[in-house]
């Protein structure tokens, strides 16, 4: 009898807490907005946060500098920027000393490149 009294509230709590959840809501993606990606307001802040400590004019690790649009465009045009951040075979995975960028961040950079990598 003691076990029933203790177990009943736990079982009821389990059923009540899950009654209104549906599978679509539980696994719904929040989405990644890749529309109207701009170099100045979207791409450059990503590079400043994740790349600039190694790829600035003072450090120049690997001979890569990503401080200006022209410098970034050079690495976009030879496909090394995207290959490196996507960790594709044959490219040096970046950031080298950290974890791979999240998918949404990579998708934003890729969308900007697919739009012609405009200086906007």
C-alpha cells in the first residue's frame, strides 16, 4: 500500500506533464535565417568572433588575414574559406584551436557567398 501511495503521484505527474506535447513541437527546428545576409552586419562579426584572433594583420597565421572585405574575398574566391569552416577534406579545418562553427553560422556565410559575396 505504501508503494502505491508513493508511486501514484509520480505516475500521474508523468502523464500530466506530457499530455499536450506533440512530436512536431518537440523536434521543431527554430530555423536559420539566411536571407539578406550582409558582409558588414553578418559575416564580418562572425569572422571577428571566431577568426580574427589568429587571422589579423599582426598574427597572420597561415598567411591568412581576414580584416577587410578584399582579404576575405580572396579566400572566398579560392574556396578556402568555406572549405575550411565546413571542415571539408583537403582543407585546414577552422577554427583550428576550437570547435567547428555551428551549422547556422556556416549556412549564413555560405548564403552570402552564393549571393556573390557582395560588399554590403
